[in-house]
C-alpha cells in the first residue's frame, strides 16, 4: 500500500507561482512513476506532468511545458510540482498519483496506469 499526501494548494493571483508537494509513504519501492493530474470545474481529469521514480524521465502535458516543473526529492520521497505564470485556466483540484507499471510517455498520461491517489489539493487563480 502506498499513501500519498498533497499539500501546497491555495489562492494565487494571475501570473503568480505555486509549488505543490506530494509526500509518498508505505511501500514506495513498488512505485515506478508519480504523476500530477488536475480536474478543473466541469472538465475531465487530465495529466499535468509525471516523473519516473528514478528521477530520470519526465513528462509534461503541452499546456504545462515551459510553465510547470516536476521534480523529486529522493531522500524525502516527495514529488513537487512548481507552477509558474498561472492563469485562470489553471484553477483546478490537483492530485498526485503513483503508478507501478513500466514508465512510458504513454502510460504516465493514463489515469488507469496509477494505483494510488492522494486526496487532492485545490488551486484557485484569481484575476
């Protein structure tokens, strides 16, 4: 069993930055990748970014490229999502999730590739 706890959500102004954290505990040795997803009001949940547990591979959705940075602290088993240049379209509930399949750019985009999910943290971007 893997437990994931997100933190860092809140209210941020347009153009501002926010860093989300995802702390993993439990059977972390089964994790092959961690992804950040988000669900905006009235929309489906979508993958934002993902990182392999080895920290070698990273994936970004097109909308995240150049604005968001995913990173992992190996010593703390924590994955971060630094979000810059935020706008109203980034308002959403953000979730981290851990997957056990082999890391591929295809796998990490799919919700079904993930076995464990955090409870989510809300980010609201105000104009």
